C-alpha cells in the first residue's frame, strides 16, 4: 500500500484554482519532493493532505486513511513541520517536546524516553533546558522536526524546511533529513523551491507550477529527459546565434536575457563547430559555458519560464491563498 495516494486533487478559492487536478503516488520510505515557486500550490497540497484544508474535488489517502472521511486517522499517521515557526519561545526545548507529547497522550515514561532519543537524533540534547528564544534558526528547525516525530508518525511533511536558513545551516539540515530517513525509514514529503535541495534529498520529484504537476520522476531522470548537456552562450546578438543552431543534434534552443541556451548530447564534440559558425558570421561571443542540465533547466523546459520569474508572478496568488485561509 502506498504511503500517499493522490487522485485529481483540486482546491479552489473564490474561482482561483490553487491546486488543479494533481495526481501522484508516494511509496513507503521515499523522500518525495514537490518542487516549484512560491504560489505554485505546494503548501495548499500539504494543507489538504494534512487535513487542514478540505479539497474542492478529488481524493487522497495517507497511510490508507482518506483525507476527508478519516481525518483523525490521517492526523495520527503524520508529523508536520510548518513553513512558519510554531514553537513556544518562552519554553525550553524539552518543555516544547513534553507539551506536544501530552497532547498526543503519550505516557510519561515512554514520552521521556522518546524526547531524549529525538533530541539526541537532532543533536540538541545538550541544549534541551535552554529557552527556545535563545536558539538559532537552524536549531529551531531541528527541534520542530524532532517534535513532529514524537508520536512516531509514518509520514512526515516538511513544508519549505530550510526557508530562510543560511547555506551552511541548510546543508546541515539536509544531513539530518537524510539521516532521519535512513535510520527511521519514515516517508517524507517536502516542499521546496530550492533546486539543489530537491536534487540532493529526493528519490522522486514532482515539479508543480500554477497548481498543476508538469513533470514527475527521479531528479536524474528528469534532467536526462531534456538532453545530455547544456551550452550557454552570451552574445550581443542572441537572435543571430540562435538562428544558426538548427543542426539535427540540437534538441532545444532557448533565448533569455541576452543568452542562448542549447540542449544537446556530447557538447564537447560540437563546441568547436558552434564557435566557428558564429565567428564566420562575425557574431560576437561574450562568454560560453558547458554544463550538465539542472532541475532549473527542467523547470524552464516544461514551463517556458525560470522558477524566479514564476515566483515573481505568483505573489498575488499567495496573497489570495492567505486571504482565503483567514476566513
């Protein structure tokens, strides 16, 4: 039985479609990523799967429990770390954990044992008696993850778990997530707009844009699907450069911000010929770079825009979501 099974899930707010008929399946023990810009529908999807928002239509199960007809079963099965902090800063780490355990009616001795084990897992045992308001952002995130695991859920939702953290802290948190998945075997679904986060952590990724899933697969498979190599050429005349690249070994050409991006196999073999053809037409080249595709290239391929452009255009969608959520 899949850990999460989603069919045609849709959520609308006053005519605005935040999530538009998405479907996917997550197997037990997987780390599955919803990758997309802010406003793409990632948090709304998590909210529906965690029973905090009722879907407009469609169906989903979490650990075999229907998200509409068996909300209590879903909630017993999941842990969740929200995008916004939900810790009590005037309590210690231990007190935050203890309060959460009491809400789930975990018995005293078992509760104390689990708190100790989880604080050790996220390496906060030496700071367990310190007030949370003295914690760094990374320490708070680790504590929230530990708290979300206290009732031993089978599925853990991480909504933008490293948002706002510096690169070093983000890297450390990735290590904790990988360790958690390996040691506990827990199914993890995370939302992110960081390409490198999805690439490193996720077994599979669904790229979501404007409420729809536009591509799904392993990070390696998604990158391979758009061609083996990428050449980026900056030029004063990118239209002229793009017009030269019509050979059968070119699988795609895109122009953006004064640059031409070429997708092809075996780039090193073709670079000399490309440069020669451009110079023969007396077209200038400012720079040329060869690299492997990234998930950013995958997003651009399937949506026609970069994730940064989508984030800029999605701000109004996010405002609509928050207004709807306050009703």
